[in-house]
C-alpha cells in the first residue's frame, strides 16, 4: 500500500478517495484492478462522501425542532390529508418555481411535523432550508434595523440565500404596524428572489387580516403569499400529541403484560 498517495489525497481534501483507496488495497485481489475501474470507484466514493457531508451540514444548519420524514407521514382518514399533493411537493418542483405552502390546522394537528418533513426532503435535494418561529424572525430583524451598521442588510441577504424558509407560529398573535411593515419587506424580498416559504398557521387565511392590523399592509402581505401557494388543511378529531400519547401508553401496557 502506498501510504504517500493516501497522505497526498488527504492533503488535497480528497478524504473519500483516500478512504476508498486504503480499503480497496487491503484486499489482495483488488491490487490487480485496472486503472479505469479503480479510478471510477475512488471518484464514486469521494462524490458519495461529499454529498453525505453536505446533507449533514444542511440538516444541522436548518435548525429543525424535531426529526421527521415524508415517508413517515400518517394519513389517518380523519386528518383528510392529500397524499398525492404531499408527494408532489416532496418532488421539490415548488422550490424550483418559488411557490409557497400554507399548512393550516389547530394546535397539535401536526403542522410543524409535516413542515419539517418537507424541509428534510428539501435538504435531501440539497436546497438550503431554515426553520424559525415568526416571532423570533421579526425580533431579529427589529434588533438589526435599529443598530447603526449594516446588520439589517446582512440579515436580509442571509435570508435570501435560504431556498426554503419554514415560518412556524405564523400570525399566532397580532402584529404591530412596525412588525407588519417589516414582514412585508421580508415577504416581498423573498418573492422577488423566487424563494419558497412554508407558513404554519392555526388560523384560516381570512383570520390573518385582523392579525396584521393595518388594512393596506395586510392586503399587500397576503397578496404576495396566497395567490401562488399550495393550501393544505390538516383536520383530525384527535391531536397528534394525544394520538401518540395513547399509542405509547398502549405499547407500555403490552410490554408490562409480558412480564
């Protein structure tokens, strides 16, 4: 085994190739492999490792509140979820088109979980995703706006690099005129950049107006959101928290019965 070659590959930050090269040459039969075959295996391993590293970085940077995946969405009859639509969204075309998604449902219906599942799927497709609560986003922009430097501009530029923004607790509380004006700037900038946003709300769109205060600002904000969004209502007679609580209790009872 040529340790010098392995060290050079690591120096060149080709650690995937170095690892594959070292592993392959441990087996005697691989040492007779022709050059093209060996090179192809090394390149494939390097590409695979880089993709895995990038995915891990994207998932970490996204700041998801929990683990979720498209494959694990539960389509209980009472939830009335459109499986076909969710699978279409999982394909990621809405991100390429810069379209939005509105997830509506009462507390505990699973809005955040489904939004996270869509976010994780976007990361798998190597889109940059950011999860945040609307109150936190507005607070960070208010702080940046009143600083005597370019913090506001930098924060906006950073947000515009995000392919998919997940806004949880959307209009859970009424906004001040200042907050509504800031929100309009954010929504308008992302719309112009053709970046997608997922809005998680407990209220129907008609209920957003009173949360936005000023009629002109409300009209301007909603006009930039609702017309090209996928609108998903999550029904359900039982909250997902209660549903899983009952399921866990049942599993615990079954486990106790074994002893």
